[in-house]
């Protein structure tokens, strides 16, 4: 089984956004919706 995590990279460094990512969906406003195995979502 593979692990997948999403990170935000800025000039200050890396920040982990969400673990166990299974789906990334682009939104009309330019943001992304990330979903994980546990049913959680995060919009960045």
C-alpha cells in the first residue's frame, strides 16, 4: 500500500496539508479540493 500526502510549498517552507490523499479535484475558482481515505476534505 502506498502513502500519499499533499504539501503546500511557500517561501517559508513546506507545510503538510492532508495525509492519505485519494482524489484531487480542480474547482472553478482556481482552488483544489483534496479528499483522503478517511473521508476528510481540504480546499486549498
